[in-house]
């Protein structure tokens, strides 16, 4: 099995394993106690904090360890907002932040202002700066996107936040393995399992001068910002692995980036109707995401698993909520058949070549199972039993009750039945259709006219161009 999903969780680094086993013997005691075992545990904790702080680029007394990266984000958002409550309750976020940030911001109960992104998933620093107002308590911007790998202009945004007097929280979960985050940010959060440390360890940095009021009950541990007895062996392993991956980062980044470039170039050549998403240059070195027309994402991931590849997806088709990925939606790109490949350290060229060999037949198999794209289920507006309500335009495809990617497949089946300049209206109650039908039009050279209300769901209108 080739594991290509390190953006979800990286395999345990050998250094982390060694440090973990050693700390299990030496770091089991309470680091707050004065007897020998407690002092030994405290020495390990302090050394781990200094190691992690050096890798992040902060002071050791600015960094605390948390039970997870999510807990670090939640604590960072709540604590920074509480520290700034006199300024206001408004929070500014990018449209592609991790759900942990978005949920934490919403839980504050104030206004959440969202800054949009372009089709590569990148915010414009000027747009972000213009969203900062006098009543803004906190701003949040990820260093790199977790679904498509696009790097964000953190340093520029941090400078704008500094000028406006607004603290900036950076979610560095995806990028910290490759080096520190540049810029005058105020808070930073990350998670050890993203860089090859053990799961269950996060870190939160609150730089000196940042107003912060912890929102959990008071606790003497970790500056009161992460209550509870620390998992010291895991913390030691997390810090050791972070130092190790930073030592390897430059060489591995160059090597993996070349492999990702190969995937970005070759996938559209070997698989028809594919859109590679994310920024071509300003991206993480190990991650590439692409979306396939006429493909069910869950079936595609299952098919790839069957032939020995573990990948992930941000597609609505793999979500229990049956809603599109908010990242892909914000970017305005195709959401169906979405595949995220994130290569682990040590990935060999032969593994990537084998992936490029097995991908086309797996995609073809899934498309064949869905009957894409010949045939169709369409009726003329106003005609025959079960026809849609009058007033709908052109040939009408009734895809009500059908989920991604069926509405787009049925559109593709019938587009050739209308004359050039003619209209096809797709009826759908699947939220992904709002994203996928315009994306399909862009990929197939058709004109997306727009959407409007329908008796059930929405009506999406397409004009045939050729």
C-alpha cells in the first residue's frame, strides 16, 4: 500500500518513535512535583518546549502544548477574542479556513466577516486588509490550505493586521513541517500528527504583547491555556520529530515538489475531463489536488484503495452531509471526483509512476458504472406525464433527488440533443450542482446562463455553444 494522505496524518517519524519510547521510561511522572522523577519530567518538558519554540520561531514561554491542533485553534480564537472584547466581537477569516477555525469563530456569537479567495484558493492581502474594522477583535488566516495546498500571504496580512491593531491567528497545521511561518503574526496553532509526531499533541503560541484571556477554568499547567496533565512522552516525541523534519525539509521539499509537478502535468494527459486545482507555484511541496468530471468521489477513493493507494478527498461525494467542500466552493472549482494526493517523506518516483498508471482505469471504471456520459433522462418542458412546471427553458433534465455527480452526467448526456444556441435546464436539489454545473460549462466550453428558483430545488440553465 502506498500512503498518499499525509495532509490528514503523517506516519510516525523514526525520531518520534525513538523519543517516545525513551520518554515513556523517563517522563511518566508529574512535571510539577519536586521529587527526582518529577524534576526529570520537568526537564524533558522544558527541553521539548525549547525545541518546539526554536522550530516555530518564538520564545519558549510563548508556546504551550495542547491535546490537539483543534483544541489549540479553539483556545486561540476564544482566548484572543476575549482579550479583545472591549474592541468588539467581530472576527475576520478567509473563506477557506479549516472548519475548526470557522466553528470557533461562529461560537463567539458576533459577526464573522469572510474574505473570499480566487480560483487558486489564495486571498488577496489588500482585500483582507480592507475587511479589518475598528470593532474587529481577531483575524485568522491559515498559512497553507489543507485541501489544495495553496500558500497564503501571511506576512502581508500580518503587517496589515499590525497596522490596524488587530491580532492575527495563523493555522500552521499544514505548513509547519516545512519551516516557520514568516511575518508579525500574534498567535499560531499546529498539530503534531501533521509533521510525523504522535497524535494527541498540538501547540499554541501567543506572542508577548497579545491580549489573551483563557476561557477554560483556571489551571496552573501550561500557563493556564491548556488545562490537564500533559502527555509528556508524546510531547517529547512531537518536539523531537519537528526538529528532525525541519532538518530534512529543504531536500525533501525539492524532491517531492518535482514529483508533484509530474502529477500536476500528467494527470490531465492520462485522464480526460480533469481539473487540477490550487496554485501552480505558491503551494506546499508535497500536495496536489484534482477533480474528475462524471466521477463519484467515494467510489474513486475506494477504487484507488483497492489497487494500493490511500488518498483523500474534499469532494461533497465523500461527505456524510452531502454538501460540497467549503474550500472548493469558495474557489468556484469543480467539486465532484475530487482527489487530494499528499506525498510522505521518502516517496519514490516508482510509486508516483504506478499511481499515474492505475488512475486512468480506476476513473474509467467509475465512470462506466455511472453510465457517463452517453444517454440521458430528459423531457421537454411542458410535455408529457411527469413533465416539470411550465416556464422552464429549453430541454429540461430532471435530476431532483440525485446526488453528485449525477446531475452533471445527465447534463452531459443531453447537451448534444439541443441545437447550438439552445438551452438546457437542469433541475437539482443537490447543493453541489450550484458549483459543478458552472465548472462543467467552463471545462466543456458551454455557456452557463445562471440559476433561478424552481418549485423544488433550483433550475440551472446552460446554453449550448458547440
